C-alpha cells in the first residue's frame, strides 16, 4: 500500500522542515528558468501515407537557393538543435531523485536564450529578475483592479444611470451583464464567493484509486458502406454563394437566454460520410511470410495493408510496441478469417513477426501515390468537382432554421492507431466504424438520414441540450467521437465568448484567491496545504490541473494534481524541476523558481517513505480543487487561470505600448507579437522548435539577399544611365553587399533563370489544358521554344554582367528618378522581410498561434488593430476571422474596450 501524508502537520514537524532547508538566498520567484518539450536526437519525423512527405527537411544546407516561404506546418515536430549540457552530479541535488531529462533527451532552451523583446535591452539587471519584477507588477495591478471592480459592482445598484458615469470601473465589467445566468461565470450575488469562509476539506481521507474504464463497444464487422444523401440536395448547391446570401446571425447582439442549456429547437442534417470500401490488392501483390507469398481473406489482407502502406514511417513501424500491438491484432484477425494459406491452399501458421515481408504491398501503394501526383491539372480538377458534389450535402446543417457549417462530417477510416508520445496502444488496429455503431442526434420533426443500404443506425435521439450531430465509440480506447459544428459556427462562438467572459469575471476575485492560497500554504491541515500549493503552481506556472489515467489503456499523461514522486526534483534553495508526460503525451520539462514556502511544502509532500510511483498530492484531486474554486465564483475551474493570466497579461502589455502611428504596418505587427511573446514567457506557454525552422529561416535569408542583389543591379543601372552619379552619390552607394559573394550570385542567377523557365513552361501547359477542355487545338511545341528564348537571353545577360561588372539599364525610358523610386520600394521590402525574420526567430520556441487562438481574448487583438490602424487581416487568418467574428463585430472600432 502506498504511503500517505499525515492528515495534520505538527508544529514540530513544520519547524524541523524549516531547519532542513538551505539558508542560501533564493532566486526571483514565479519565473520558469527552462521550460518546454524535451527533444531527442533519434527522432524520425513521421511522414504521410504511401511515401508522401509531410514535413520539410531539417536543413537546406548545401541545397540550391530557395525563396519560397513555406508555412510553419511542422510546429509540433522537435528539432534537436541545442547541445546537451553536462549532467550535474547527483550529490549536488537536494533529493535522491533525478529529472528524467538528465537521463536521456535534450532540455528545452534556457530563458536566457529566449528573445524577450524590450526586457532584454537593459543588461545591468539579470533577465530572471526583470521578468520576475514584470510579473509581480502585473499581479499587483490585477489585485488593484479586482478591488476597484468589486467596489464598482457594489455602488451602482441604486441608480443604473450612475454606472455609465464611472467609466474606469465599468470597463472592468464583463459584456454579459445580466446576473441571472451563472453559466458564464458571473456570481449571482455579491455575498456569494467571498473567498473568506472556505468549504471544509473533503481530503482528510487518502485518495482511492479510480476504477478502470469500461470495455469498448462491441466490434462491428468490417464492410464497405456508402451513403446517398437525400436531404436538401438543391440547397447544398453553390454552398459558398448561398452562405453569403443567408442572413447573418448576430447572436452577440441578442438578449441572453434564461436557460442556455437548451442549444437548439430544430435541427436537420444529412448524417455522416463513411470512408470508401476497401479495394483488394491485385493478384500479383501479396504479403510474404518466410520468403513465400501467402493468400489471405480480404479482411486480413486489409489489416496487412495498414502496416504495409506505411513502411516509410520508420518512427512507427520500427517501434517494438507498435510491432507487438499490430501483430497481436493481425493474428486475431487471421484466426477469425480462416488464417493464411500458401499457393497450394495449405495452411500457413504466422507466428513470427520478423518473418513477415510487406515490401510488395508498400511498393503497390507507393505506385498509386506517385500516379496520383502525376495526374494532369484537368484530371485533378475533375476529381475534385466529383468529390465536392458527393460531400456537399453533408457540409451544412439547419440549426434553428439557420444554415450552419459542419466541422468534419467524415467518419474516421480504419487503420493503425498511432497515438502521441509513448502510447501503450500504438499499432493496434482501428476497426472500420459501421452504421450500427453510430448514434444520430436530430430534431424530432426532421427527416432521419437514411443509413447505407442493408444497415441501420445504432440509435436516433433528439437531445437539444447536446451540440453534436452524430457519435460513435472507437475500439482502441473506448473514447466517443463526435461530429460537431465548425469553429466559425454560432455554437462554437458562444462557447468561446463564455470562456473569455468567465476569465474576465475571475479578474474580480483573483486578489482574494491569491491571498487565500498564500495563507493556506502554511496551514496545519495537510489537505489545505496541498490544495494551496497546487493552486500556486497552476496560477503561477500555468500547469494543467491533471486527471488520473488508466495507465494500462492510456498514455500516462500528468497534470498538477496527479504528479508522482519521480516527476518532481527539488534543488536548493528554491528550484523545482518538473519532468513528465503532459497533454497529448508530449514529454514536458519545466525548471522554475518558487516561493520558499512552496519549496518547503513540496519537500514535505515527498518525504520518506514516499518513492517512485507515489502521489505527491495524495490528499487532493482535480474534482476537489475545482469544487473549492467554485466557492469563489460559480463555474470557476483550474483551467480558467490559463485564459485569465494570458488575457490579463496581454491587456497590461498592450496598454503600456506607445504606438507611433508613423510606423509601418510591419513594425506595428512586430510590437504586437513582442507582447504576445512576453505573454508566452510570463505565462509559460512554450513549444519545441519546429523541424523546418532552420530551413525556413534560410529561405527567408535567401529572399532578403535576393532583394539586395536586385537593389544592387538597380543601382548599377543608374550608372549606365548617368555615370556622373558615382561621384555624386559616392562609391559606397554602388558597392555590393558583403554577404553577396560571387559564389552566391552565380547560384542566385542560376535560380532566376530556372525560375523563369519554370514559369513559362507551366503557363504553356496550363494554356494547353484550358484549350483542350474548351475543345480547341493545343499550341505546338515550337511556340514553347519561342517563348523560352527569353530565358536564354537572361542567361546571356548575366554572363555579360559577370564579365564586364556593368549592368545595362532595363525598361522603357529609363531615368535616374525611376531607378531611385524602385530602390526605395526594394528597401521597404527588405526592411519588412528583416522584421519578419527577427519576429520568426524570436517565435521559434513560443507558440504564438496557440496563445492567440486559445488563451488571449480576441477582443484585445481587435482593439489593438483599431488603435494601431492595422487591418485585422494582419493578425487573424480567414479561418480565425470567421471563428472570432463575434469579437470583431461586438467591439468594432471601440478603442476603449478593456479585458
């Protein structure tokens, strides 16, 4: 039986713990010294099925010059860039345990190596001290605002007119003012959630272990299922045009519902799209066992193709756990389908995974993939039109008579489960989902979608308190999968609005919550002291609360309340090192400086006889923590702190900004991103460096150098027009930039020649495809050869320039003034790209997109855009503008809105 902390802490024990702690001066508290995912050298980047690359290479060293700026789509793939620091000696650590990261893997970069904007300007003060002071000032401002906000709420009850007069106070109130609704986190009365009288702790009894999850639903027989949609096919035509014609639903302008648990009154939709049926392998493509081809039942053959089609993904197929899980499921399928046979019909016992050869299967699917890539544009376009026609009826539903976009109406196809991190079930077979497993949620009076022929739905229900359209249970972990509305739907927008309003409401109570947990850090009740310590860590370092996991069936992901003995290392005088599998099973390392009392408490929670595997917070659960938090404010949970801290910090930083309206748009965007970066640092939102970061930075550098070369050529054209300008402007004006070496210029010229050749050839092909589609005769090859003469001329021009070191003036009526104007434009482009380069380099370890989308109130971005006179498109993509339409429309040009 695991050891459990005593229910109460005696004064003698408390004093003894004080004496055991180092008297050395601690560092600045509340700041992460080193924070982020742990990377390893042996990381094989996974790629798309059938050999199609999903990620860019780690580096473009020794490759041709490239200027195309790829999107940062590989943010979640680690780049083992930094050298590993020498491991500290074990005796230097205060406790016997050692961080996992010391044993293998590379630590995330130190705070000293992370760009922090204006905080790095003053070198006289350590960066950690500056960050701690910045954070302390923000927390002090939060406390002051909380008191002012409560005072404001207490005053205007008599006469509503006075509310409008007190501008400063009313700015702190949430937009959702009606107090009757508690779902948005607003207290129903001023007396409630006073934060003084706490609920009696229900943690005096040690935590009982939770039972394992129920077994997953019965497995459905794999079969091909297709479905013809019958609902409103006509209305699904020209979806984009009709969407614009539909009247806009401005839910944010409507009065709040008395009962917001009712999500809809009428709901119509067409159900789900099932994956296509399995196509058996050709007769000449077989699985080989012990060097001989084997015959398989179609069900077993399909499972074999799951593994065979992904041989390119060494990260998975060479993983022993992946292999073991796949082989176990494959053998089960073989037993159910009659096993394997040789060419003579004799039974073959497949008992050794190492004797299986999937090469022929892999080559078959690789060939299909390459053939798809080689299709003409016209073929691809025709297939897309056909696919869009089939999918169109499922992409929208009717929600209370409104047309709403469905997020993803497709049922997951069968395949092999991969999971993230070291998932114990990686490699297991994800079975084909049958209609008999799918529950449909739809309005009572709506027509129920027809299931595929020969099948029926598991159930049809009319739950208007649910926001999902269809649901099924997958066989791997027994999790439920849902078809939901798209992120830009009214339902999702309302959920986002409530989330940020709840965070705004927390602003009124944050001072009392912090005062209470700081007081309880010294409580003689162990449960209260553990709860206060957990609240400190969640508030100060953005740790997730965490939930217990069934570790036999799920990856053991950890949060604050579920930390184990081995996840925390203590280093005197006040450093705490967290090392564990966090959200999505990603290994996370966080080295922080904490208050001395917190350090002392953690040492107490870890004292012998506790050892690896034992709970640190053995008298606290996430449920108990959230129950305590709800005593301050209805609906308050631990996760609200992440949203509150990020939004409030961003609000303060933006308020401190001095915006020069004469600055360029790029400079204003960088100001905003610098604030976002500081939020990520102060609130501990970090990420691993993207695998393609170095390659992207090199491409960006090549683009900048390309513009500098263009600028130099333009300057040389000035000399061609008027040689006297050399004396007038000086020789330095016409000098070549030092970074533009002769070798680089030759490579760049080669790139420009090939780029022009490619453009002309592609345009010629496109024109011919268009002519063929319209029934016209394609242009002859001699036309292409004629057009390509321009490329030869460019090549000859560069050779002449390299020999003579002179550049002939280009364009009609060349003048010095025209070239000077062109140089100014090039200078602006170079400046903007250099800002972009510095911004991207600063963001490489920080997930700005994550904080901007999930944690920072979008209305703060809208207000900044209005104040800085920058188009909102510069901050929000089309998808985010749709998702946050409520924020953009509700704030508008109001520059006075505050979080």
